[in-house]
C-alpha cells in the first residue's frame, strides 16, 4: 500500500503534468474552435464556440494554477465567461470589437442569453474531464 503522503517531487511532477496537459488542451481547444468555425455555421458554430470559449478559459486557469480543484477552475471559467457576456450589455465590447479582431474574439459584441447556458456546458465538460482524470490517478496511487 502506498503512503498517503506525497513527496515534493511527486507533487512537482504532478504539477508539471497538469500544466503540460493544460497547455496542450488549450492549443487543441483553439484549434477545435477555428476548425468548428471553418466547417459549421449557424447555431452549431456559435454555441459550440461558446462552450469551447469557456473550456479554453478553464484550461488557462489550470495552466496558471495547476493545483486548483477542478470545480473551482470550472466555476472561475464560468464566472469569467458570464462576466464577459454581461459586459456586452454596456456596449463597450461592441465598440472595441469594431476596432480589433482580437477584441471581437475575446469579448464578443452582443449579449445573447442562450450563450450563458453554453458557457456552463463548457465549464461542466472541463470539470468532468479533469475530475475524472484526477480520481483515476488517486485510485492508481492507492492501488500501488
């Protein structure tokens, strides 16, 4: 039976693995978003993009803070996504989006209430993947 105490080297190694996985995931998510926009249109592209947007934020949270609990990363990603969406009610993102493609991609331009649901889908997807992987690693350590 493995000791329940992890060494610093184990924790550092796990932190590095999490960061690497988050970086790879972020790249894959950006690629998936660009790919989705190139092959789909309408609601599939829009709402799929919304879910991927929050999933990207989730991956970036884990990249910055690899030891954060999956549910906290999901909650933060969802809060950021919703804050950006609600900021669109002010008109500022729309004005910035007219001047910059990057601003349009990051901030959007027009409030759309259904987006809020799809952001939650992205946060849930991130939480499910990371929580299940972490649970699997805990089980594997316990079995050794």
